[in-house]
C-alpha cells in the first residue's frame, strides 16, 4: 500500500476517502479540501475529523458560549480565563488556584471502570498543564433508575474507577453529587472536577513559541487504546444497542500519571518549558495543532519517533490515539538535556519528536515522507461554527401547566411522618456513604470539609489557614421545566453551598450536558441554559473560567434532561473559621433564613411520592442569593453560627435530617404562623439556609439579619434524639438513620 503523502494527495485528487465514516459532513470535507487546495492525506483527514468533532471543536455550542465572555462580570481575581486548559483565579497571598470540570459520559457507559478512571486522569492533566499541583478532585454523577439492572452494571464500575484512579494518585475526593433518574438510562453522566494550587509566577500556557525550540512528548507510550476515543464517542448519539462507532476506550495507569505529575512539577520548578499541553481528546492531533496554533510560528514533527506500545499502528492511528498519561512540552534546545534527565529520574519516557519552525504550517513526517502540511489554526481553532436551528419544544407549555402544587398532599401528622421517611430513604436523598466511603477524602492532610458537607474545602497554606471551597450542583428536573431558570438555580445552589461553609464565591466552571444539537428542542434547551447561566454569573459577579460541553447525550430519540452542572470556587481566609453542617450542641437555636413559598415543581417530594415532573421550578432571586451568602460568610467569620446547611433538593426537612444525623443531635421544630406544615417541610424555595445559633449570639445574629433585610425565622432548637415537629409528628434519629443509610447498600451492596 502506497503511503498517502502530501505529494501523493496532490497527484490523486479523485481518490475516495472515508470522511463520513470519520464523522465529517460533506460540506466539512469540502471545506478541508478548500483550505488545503487539494484533497487531504489520510493523516490530515484523521486530524481534522477528531479536531472538528463536536467534543473538540464546540461547533454547535460556540455561538452560545460566547455569552460567558461577553457578559463576564469584572473580576480582579481572574488570572486566566476561557480558552486555556483550565481557568486560574487569584486567591490571595500570592497563591493562584485553577479548577475545571469535564465530562467522560459515553466512554463510562461503554467501559464504566476505565471510562471513569481516565476521566479523572484527563482532568488532572488539564490542571497540571496550567503549572499547578493538583490537590483535590470531585465527581458529579448521574445514573438511570437506581433499581435498573444496567445501573447496577454501570454505577459500581464508575465508582471503582474514580476511587481507584484518584486514590492511587493520592488526591482526596472532596465532593460531588450522585443523582438517579430514568432519563439517564443508557446515558450516564460522569463529570469530573479537579482543583490545583500554584504561585502566580508558576502559571503556564499551551503555546509553541521560539523558532528552533524542541517538541518533547513524554509520559506513557502511545497505544491502540482510545483511537478516536472520547472525541468520536462524545460526538454522536447512542442507539438502543450503544454507539454506532466503537472506538476503544482509553486504559488508565494512575501510577504512571503520579510519576508524570511529579516529573512535570520538577520541570516547572526548574523553568524548563516554554509551553505545555496535555494529551487528552484527539491526542497528538490536538496537542500539536493547539500548541502550534497558539504559538508564534509553525511546527515540524517526526511522527515515527513517537514511542509506541503497538508497532503496527498506522500514522493516522498514532495521531488519533487518546492513550492516557501523556504530555507535550516545548523546550529551548539548551534545556533539553536537563528536561530529559528529570524525566529519566522519574522513569518517564521522553522523546524529542519535533521542533518549532519559523513558518506558519504544521508539518508532520513519517520516515522522511511528508504526510501532514496544514495551517494549524484551521485544525485547532477555525473549525466549523454552526448556528443550529432551535425552537421551544411543543410539549413545554403542557409540562409547565402540569402543576406539582396541585398534587395530593399528606392529610395530617402521621402521613407527613411517613412521607418524610420515604423521602430521606429514596435513592437521591439517601446517604451516599456507600459511594463516598470508597474514596479517600483526607489523603495529603489538607482536607477541611468533604462529603456530605455543602462544599469540599482544602487548606492551601498551613501557616495562615488560607483555603478554598468548591461545590458542584445541577438539577436536571428543574432545567427540564425551564432551562433558563434551571441553569440559574444550579449556579445559585453551588454559590449558596460555598457560602454556607464560610467561603466567598469567586468563580465558576461548568459542564453542560445536553441531548443532540441536531434536535431543535435540545438546542433550545442548551441556548436557554447558556443565557440563564451567563446572566446569573453577571448578576452574582462570578465569571465563568472555563468548562466543557457534552452533547449527543441521548439514546435513540430520547434525550437526557438538560443537565447544566455548575461548579463554584470560593476562598476563605482561615479554614479554622469554616462552618460545618452538623448540629452538634444541645440548646442551640435553629433559624431558617429566607422566604418559604409554595414551590414544588421539580421537587424531590413530587418525584418520590408521586413520580411526577411538571409545573415551574422555584423562582430565582439572585440579589437574595447574594445577600444570604454575605450573611452566611459574615456569621461564619465572626463566630455567630455553629452550623449551616443550604436548602435545596428535599427542602427544609431534608436539610434538617442531614444536619441532625451528622451531629447526632435531634431538633424540636415549631411551624411558623401562617405556613402550612407540609409547605414548611417540603417546599424547595431557593435562597434559603438553616443555621444553628448559640444563644449567646442570637441577638447579634438577628440584628445583623434585620439590618441587612434578610428574613430570619426562629423555627426550633437543637435538642434530644428525635426530630419533633410540634403538633405534627416525631421521628427518632435512629429510625431516620436506618432509612437514610440503608437505601444504597440495599441496591448495590
């Protein structure tokens, strides 16, 4: 077989090429020919196909994502924003923190363990590539119905993959979510977040500058696992039997990644790199084209020098392979020997595979023959941009008219008690200890708060106590009812969760999980969610630093609920001042902050008791969210409260049960005058929290709330070994704990 070189491609314009099989559309293939002035070689076609995939190019989402830049609030904290491997924010004292969330959804359905494990590995390398030491991970997860056989296949593998990879890396898993819903059947969502810490001067960017500088590939050898990988898998819809195209899911080696991390951090410490990029989606195709595109010149690569695990791989397969634990660095010639020596010390394979040129082309050679000659920007940054048609679905009005507030309600105290137990023992509201106990939450010794706290918190300076808190949230049921409001509620909940621990929210990362962009209804959901999130970030002063879009999340014609997952990072000056969620002191007063309204649309109660989804989600008041956060932060800093817990899924009763069980203390509650006991317990009105206040601080705390205009209602006292809603029912902590903690072991244990 003749090698498909650039010259051969020029001489044979009419050769049939498998552009459709590689996921390209006819007009995209024609555009590639127009860019090159000829047909592409097989290697060029492979590069364009993975780099122009939905997962890598954002071709359907770019036009909507621009709002995050156009509406971005002014922020003194932002150091690196959208467009790099991860965003970076200033947290004070010369420290910078980088964080990002990404998806590994489809690979995790095909191969749960490796799909989830390599999702962790990939996001950790994104953080590493910014110059930071990774310090923690989180995992927002969505699965199908908890009792479905396929959930029993997928969930244990995903959890084992996350735990296995993260634990072996020595990174604490400090938070996340686990949600069950039939809409995720056949299409689970496995999102992964990583946080990294560095000094300001240590920030690194992905660019190849300096003619004559060397391109060094280091880390694991390149294999046949993951050819096309996530770049192909994440860019098509599953049918009832899985994806039509089945590229091999990447195989992870956390011990190799740990060596890669330490090696890279030592290379950074000695200032040996000009630019750096991890190899994730699209592998070498991505790393070479993005580094060259963001740099000041071109690049020449000798592809046959790439270390391989499989000597039979073709050039196209090497370029498309998404084998894990690999990085690409740009190094000045006089620093190459030292770079290679450090790699050898850490037992990391490192090979000079090319150099930066003074031209404007990415040129790749195979045994002396030129197989790629392309303008790198056309591969990496100038792919297709689609203005997909979108329209509000015809069923949206009927869904919103099916008001959850009209569902049958409990008739008295006994029925209220029964429904409380049913709610807290349902898979979504039950304790997730069966999952989180498989993760190491305290390795490295800097974890201050971890699951099930409102947000994870990490200490980053031992002397001053400086720390950061991170929370992720997203409610697909709310977003199905109203994607604009649903996205804002996801941000509001994450923002509130961070503030509840005493940290000041600074910045946002998001993972936008939606159905097929070729469906106008799913595209409308995406457009509305982006608009809602951008508007809310602007109002709360929390810029989006980066994130991920995951489309084609559907099986056949059935899409998942639109699921924007929003991560918020906040800073706390001294982690010793953090506020936990546990009620731990008898006699403290329980205060409800915020307004409770009759808002049950999309609620946990409507799902658990009635298997119902309809109506409108809770209303959003972003100014109230900001005020609530300011009160929670000030009360934490000044020692006015001992515990705080945000109110969200399951309403007040869910938060109360969690705070009581965590602290091993009961509570006596009084329903406020004029409020229906059922609404008091189960409403999911936003902008609310419960706090426990020492009696000595009550006057100071209520004066502060009153002066700032935040409703603060005394609803009870921490007391005894039961939750007693006076005049309605009492239920012991022992009975609540049994219901709360038995659900997941019964399903999966």
